[in-house]
């Protein structure tokens, strides 16, 4: 009787344990654990200019910061182009300032003196012509002399008109159209300087983000084009985990869900993250997901942004994502 009672208690205990375990997995035998890997976010860096590489400042495995100088080109050609553009810009600026300043007082005074001289010459030509007219009326001078006096009078009149026009032009200053044309020429020269400065700046290659140099593709002395990759950089500015969930768990991997992340390293740190993206399209489980139960199912890819990442998470490392 006592042995039968012990057997009944043992069966009951097993039933309770089994029932408790079923509730831990319910509903549908779901689990809190999903699998994925640290996403590799690679940046291929290239110059936005062509030329001969003069410096390669980083080696594979080096950690770099955003804005750090990584490589340079021989910039002699670009520096000369910039100097030429700046000289042309300065000349255009000087021409514009000259027109904006208007006429100098010295030029106006010189024009007035020239007008006064032209007036005096005209008065003399008029008097000479009048004398020749009086003489020819009495037959005391030939017709040719009168004609010469008339020509001298006309020339003196033309000189006075020209001197008057010159003075008026200096007083009025340059026309608005001339100033507009000079201003447009100056703006064009400014644009040429900016273009040349951009070319000069493009001879230096900077890291766009924090990262680790994965590949150093070329060496100093190589002539490169803007399409030639110089470095391949692993982006470590933000760490993301790519994982996969079956359709039955979509409600538990909604964006904004907080999760924990662990690696296979014994005693490793527990990382924390927030699900930021869930794919709207199903796909077959990739080979990187090593769970047999999920391998033959359609899954949905989601991404987790790790909030406390450090060097313990490496690009491409397999990880375990635990849902709350």
C-alpha cells in the first residue's frame, strides 16, 4: 500500500512538472529564443577625384573615427587649378569694384580741361572762317582758303562734341548693364574657385563613420579613378543584429520591443537592444540560422539595434536573441 502511494505521488509530480513545462512553452510550443548574427555593415571608400596616391595612413584592423584622414592624393594639379581660379576671381572682383566706384575726380577734371581746349579751338576756327568769308567777298583770298577754314571749323566742332560727350560719360559713371555684366563675371569666377576648391578637398579621403579597416586595397603610388575602392570599412558607429522569426511569433517581435542578446562565449556580457525593423516579406530561413526547427520554415527578418554594444560583438558573429 505504501509503495502504491509513492508511485501515485511520483506520477503526480511528473504530471505537474510536465504540465508546468508545457505552460512555459505555450501557446503552440513557442520559445523566447531566436537566432541571428551581428550585421556586417561595410563601407567601400574611394576618392572623388583621380590622381596618384601619395599616402595610405591606415592598416587592416585599425580602428578609425569619423572625420579621420585615411589617405591622400598628389594634389599639385588641383592646387594649381585653385590658384588660377582665385587669380581670375580677384581680377573680376577688381573690375566690378572699379565700375561700382564710378569715375575719379581727376578724370572728370581732365575731361573738363579737354572740353575747354576744344571750345577755344572752335572759337578760333569760327573767327578764322569769318575772316576768310569777308576776304573772299572782296576777292582778296582764294576759295581754297575758305574751304580749308570751313573744314577746320567743322573739325573743331566735332572735337568739342567729343570732349563734351566724354565729360558727360565720366560724370554719369558706368551704365547699369555694365555693372550687371561685371557682377555676373565675378560670380562665375567665384563658382570656378568653389569648383577648384572642391577638387582640392577631394584629394583627401576621410572616414565617414567610426569603424574598423577591413581591407586596404591599394598602396601609395597607385593611380586611381573615382570608382576605385581604396579601403573597405566595417561600420561600428551603430551595431545591429539581424535575426529571424516565424510567422507565429510576429506579434512578439513588433518594432520597439526590448530584447536581450548573448553570444556563444562563456561568461560573455548580456547586451540589450530594441527591435527597429520587421520585414513585411517572408523568406526562407538562411543557413546562418542554425536551429533545426526553424530551418525548413518561412521566417520574417527583423533587426535589433544594440544600445550597449562594445568590442565583444564582432561583425558577423552568431548571437542569441531573447524576447521578454
